[in-house]
């Protein structure tokens, strides 16, 4: 018969001390549900770090509005804080962020609305680092074909959130959805993406109509 080894209280205490020293004590305190959540957030943080490391990217997009309207075009992104959407004809819309403000306008009518980038969830997408350990994390879901990270900060964005969806194998960003304070969703799917590009500074320059007002 196999021998049973009895552990004395001294040995048990010593073992716990070693585990604590290795940082396992916190894991031992987690329930199975908490442990699964911690593992999921760890995977999500790895993906978020990879996405944050991509300093420039460009490609095509399809946007789905809250009323089901669909538009497309090309986008350009540069960290920190810069993005541009050129909508394809017949849409006259443009969206430009120069790192400080976001301008949404009609190039035919030359009318623009200006918003501080820091007050929009878009700032979380364009930040130099996406930290999933803070209060901004609303939800993290890990599925076989998709990692979903939902971010928002009620003290800044109220009930507005941004939900980013990543490929769990390549860590590539597939889509993001911005939900406004009324619960309306605007989703952007991206494809044919290229990274490691160099952009002319004019790509993210504010339109003349806004620059004239800022002078």
C-alpha cells in the first residue's frame, strides 16, 4: 500500500509562507469564477498591449449607425490621439482628430462641430496605453473567435462607452462600437489594414474653417 505522508502544522504553515512569497496567496483566495475572470482579463490585457503598440495604421471601414444606416470609406490612425475618417461618395462627412480635438463636419457645406478628444470615448481607442486594471473597464469577454473589451469612465463620459473587438489569434482589432448616453450604438468594422506607416502631418490637420476660428 502507498504510504501516506502526514503534514504537521509547522510544515503546512511553511508551505503557505512559500506560496505567499511566490505570489500565489492571492490566487488561493480567488473563487473559481474570480480566477476565470482574472485569467480572461490577463489575456485581454496582452491583446490590449499589442494593440497599443501599433503606432500607425490605415485601412478601409464600414460604419453602421444607430438607425441602421451604413457608410464606408478609408481611415488613418496615429497614436496618440489622431484619427481621420474619409467617407466615400456621396457622403460629404469627415471626422478628424488632431490629438486634442475631434472635428465632425460636412466638407460640402463647410460646417464643423468641435469636441475635446478627452471628453469622448474615442480617446480610449487612441491612447498610448490601454490599462485594463483601472476603473474604466466595464466588461471583458473571452470567446473562441473574439475577445471583447468594453471601456468607459462615468466621471468623464457619463454612460458613453467604447467596446473593442479583437481576433484572439492575431490580436488584430476587428471592430469597435461607441455607445452614447442614450444607448445608441455606432459600430465601425475595419479591414485591409496596414500598420507601420508614415503620414504627412496634413492628414490630421484641422480644416481651414476651424483653424480660422482658433486664431
